[in-house]
């Protein structure tokens, strides 16, 4: 798959196989390119990863990167890069997404490091003030922001 995808979805050091599998399925359905930044908390052949992605893996444009700097270089720093973090206040709905933008999500256990958040345009998914949890599930957060970006790009259509 060599075409330019509508979006690049980057998972930095993901650790839970079913989340990555679900995000891979999201990418297969939406045409987004998936980037996995090592170290990963599982093997790509992990049974749970494959199960969550079902039989869609052959439809996923997935790229692995040895580390964060190599991912940045490979994808291209000239793009709009968005860091998703529960530690910031700018809502994802305030972002104006463009074709080829990059959405960066951190590990389920650590999130993104401050260095990455500070280097990119940081956005969040608002939660209620008294929420008893720190953040949303990674796969859910990825789906929310990805589909908002695709909506803004007028990329997905339902045939009448």
C-alpha cells in the first residue's frame, strides 16, 4: 500500500495487544496508516493482537519503527503532528485536521512523555471534571479522534 493515507496513527510503545489489534482494525476500515514505535509490550504475532484485529491484518498498512526519532524521520516532520494526552486542555474538537496529519498516542500505562507532548500540538479528549479514572481506553480514544479528523476531511461516505 503506497498511497498517501488520510491520516497516520502512531502508537508509541503500546503494551496491550487487544488495543493495538482494535486500532489496526480501525485503520483497515478507515484507510489510515498505522505506525508502531518500539519497544512494544508484545510480539506482533501475539494471538490476542491477531484476534482483536480479526482477519483484517492483510488490509492494514502497518509500519514498525525502532524508536521515536526514526518514526518522526520516516513519517516526515513537515506534517501536522498531534499528541494526544490527558495532561493538556486543548480539545481535539478544536483542532483543524488536514489530509496526511499524524495522530500520536502513548502507551496505555505511561501515556506520552513530556518531551513528545511539548514538541507537538497537544490535544485531549475532554472528560468530566470529577471522573474517577485518568483517561479513556487507548483504542476508544484513537477511534474518537480519528473519526473526528476523517469527518473534517469529508473522507468517509455512506452510499444512499
